[in-house]
C-alpha cells in the first residue's frame, strides 16, 4: 500500500529533494506546504497518511503546527539531531522525529508502525 505524505518545510530545495527520494521509495507526496496555514488547509483537503513537519518554519514553530494537525500523524524533521528535540517531541502530538539526513520511506513506515502499536 502506498503511503500518502504531506511535507511541511520552508526550504524549497529540501522539499524537492525529499519528494524525489520518497516517491522512489513508494511514498506518494500528495502536497507540500511552507507555512502552518498552508499545512492545515492541505491536510484537511488531501487527508494524507502522515505529515512531515520541519521543526523550524521561518517565524513559526513546527511543534505548534504539529499540535494543530490533529487528524494526521506527524513526524517532526530537522537538520539537527534527535537529542536536541527529544523532550519537545515527547510533549507534542508528533509520533516521532527523523533527522533530515536519515529521512526515508522505510524510516517513516517504522515510526508509523510503532505509533499504531501503542
């Protein structure tokens, strides 16, 4: 089954590279957003299986955006290490965290399967 994904990140270059990588790994990128407002609109309209949300969205906190995406499982992403955000991820609605350097279809599926098993 193909996984439907929304990418929320203000770096156009990252969004393009991540979209290409994930599509090759069986993850359908159904939408991309650069702001929290766009993310909420697209999540409502597209009903993705997961949203990848950057920790820092310009002036916005990705954690605030994640908490507003109530109907979609969220995985936080960042160029920084997971240890930098462990407490924030735990306190948020996010199902987990992936460093951008380790982003992959299998890594997303593993986090989601762990979440469903809770």
